[in-house]
């Protein structure tokens, strides 16, 4: 047989089979113990490590079949490897940070987070980037190095159901903050997705002729469609409030 002429490959083949068996058993036990059906950080991390080792072993296996002297080969490319490592330092840094994210439970696939100016749901973690889908269903790729170098707000881990939107109000359009807050509270009192008596207005900035406000409320559950509906309803209610205010000024 072909393999009999290459006895040095036996150990490599056994190692490849052993790695596959170990990976499959570990993931089976982990998923059964934690009742996980889909992918999570640990599953992706284990699969990533497995594929890295398999690629390395397959390269060594092919070289062994071609009867390449491995010691001489690695010695000859050591200088080239150092140069490649310097040129690819950003990719290596992203890969290392990606492994940290995979085995870190601070953020997980499915979590709703905010990183810098991006807010959305984590869909995948790779060796190069973190993938999130924002409220407009845009797929955003954030390099892993940037993820770990910025402040992260994890709405899922905090179990926060709060949703908010900022807007600007002019002084002549308002009777008072309390009156405007009561107006919005009445608007959202009939919304089944908003918890009762959780709507509130916060003053962000106070200027000469304008006020920057933030409207906040708690949803009954964390859902992107409910968030969009809340913001759309608030905007429509604000437009209606402005129209009523303008009509009062004219009269």
C-alpha cells in the first residue's frame, strides 16, 4: 500500500484522528451538559484551535509524503518566517485577541452590545473580527484589536431592557419638562411592548434656546423590532406635539 512506503506518516495520521475524536467528544459533552444546540464562544474557539492544528499537521503530513527533511526546511525558513511575522503583526494581533474573545464570557454570540459608535447583535466571532448586525440590519465587521481597545456596553449581560433616543426641543415649543414627559407617558401607556410607568425624560444639555433631551423606557423584552417601533412611535408623537404647539402659538 501507499502508506506502507511512508512509515513516518503513521504517527501524524493517528494524531489527526485523535484530535478529531477529542474535539468531537469535548463538544458533545459540553453541549449536552450546558444544553446548547447552536454555536457559542466556546464551540467556535474549540473548532478554531482544531482547524489550526489540523492545517499544521496536514502541511507536515504532505511534506513527509514528499520526503522533505523537516528539520532543514524549518531551519531554512526561520528567517523568512520572522519577516512574515513582522509584516503580519496586525493579523497575528487580531488572531490572539480573537482567541481571547472566544474563551471570554464577557461577550457572547447573540449578545446585544455597543462598541464605540456601533450598536447591534453579535452574530459571529472569528480570528480576525467581530461581526454584529445593527438596527438597520447592516452587517458590521470590527477588528478584534479594536474590540478590546474600546469600551463595550453589553445590554444582554446587564439584563437591561432600557431603550432610549435623543432629540432636541426648542424652548418655545414646550410648556415644561414635566408636561412633555406626561404627554409621552400617555402616548406609550397603550403600547403593550413598553413596561408601564417606565417612560422618563432626561435633560442632556441645556442651552439658550434649546434643550437636548433623552427619552427612555423599559421594554418587556430585548427585541430589535420593539426598539425600532418605540423610536418610530416617539418620533411620530413628537411631530404631533410640535404641530399642536405651533397651532397654539398661531391662535
